[in-house]
């Protein structure tokens, strides 16, 4: 007599899993795989750093931040004008006000009596609004370094260094720095040579041309001085120096007549 079983035919156990590929086995070159993974990781990190720098460079503003502006009594005027989208207008207004502050009722000359105590601050106000305003750098550096009653060459160099930082490819600023250095050494031949580079630029201020003409005169280069004063007189942009040019031309021509 057979005993009753609830499972007369029990199911067969599942077959053992068959490994696919090499997943059940270790890689024959584990060190090589780890090295390859490290190279990929280094490449991804480098790409991330480069992309972040590139993005920052694309969105870096070409002008100083508001916190770098030189804010004086006209600070609110400058900020409002810039926010309205008229940065160049703000710089022009600041430049005109600088010229008004240095005006003595006539052309500026090296023996002018003013000391222009706020000139550096007034100049940085202009150049922080528009760091590419070359004429402002050169004009103020000329007064600070060459005017006898001002004689603050270090302030002139500070202004020019900022000009170099904002305009690294503009060699005129470096020439001007060299001219100031040689002036302090009283090497006026080198001064004249370096100022000639600045005078060749179309936007060179009349003040700088006058300084070079006076340097020629100091070093006995009267013909060069005469030619430069004549070019100043012929240039309508240097109208503030026309009266001074006529005076110097008469004086130099008279010296030539007496000599020859």
C-alpha cells in the first residue's frame, strides 16, 4: 500500500546559471583599466575647469565695476548716467569737468602757477568710467610730471600704470613712463625720443606736443622745436595752443635770423 503524497511529481530544481562573457571572472588587466579610468577622470576635470574659465571670460564686463568708480560730489550723476546706458557720455562730462578744473584762462604751460591737487582723483574718475580714454591719461600725466609748480611724477606714474593695465597693447603709455623716468635723470635727449612716439599718435593732446617742443628747445634742437610749433599751429584740434605757438615761432625765427 502506497502512502499519499501531496506532490506526487515535485518540480525539478532550476538549472545552474551560465556565466555570460567574462563578468564572472576578474579582468586580466585590472591595473590598466584603473589607469584608463583615471585618465578619463582627469580629462573631465580639466574640461570642466577650462569651460568655467571660458564662460567667465565671455561674461566679464569690459568696464570696471561700480565699486571701483571714483565717487566725489558728482558720483550720483556718474552712476545714474551709466545705468541709463550712456557710459561714454558720463566719461565725456567728467573729462570736460576735469578740463574746467585745470583751466587757468589760457593754454596750460609748464610754468603755470596752479598745483592741481585733485588732478589725479579727477583723472581716475574719467578713466574708471572709461578705461580706454587715452587722452585723459596722457594729459594729466603731462601736467603732474612736467609742470614746475606741480612736480608730482609719482602720481603721473600711478595714472600711467593704470593706463597700461587697462590697455596692455598700447605702447604709448610705456613710452610716456620712460620719458618721465629719463626726465628725472635729466636725460632730455631720451625724453625727446620717447615723447616723439606719443606725438605721432593722432589723439595726442596739444599739451604733450608743447612739452616736446619745449624739450627740443632745452636741448638746442631749435629747428625741430620750430617745426613742431608750426604743426601745432596748423592743427585746429590744438586751438588752445595757437597763441603760444605763434609766440614761440616768432621767438625761434628771430633766433635763427640773428644766428644766420
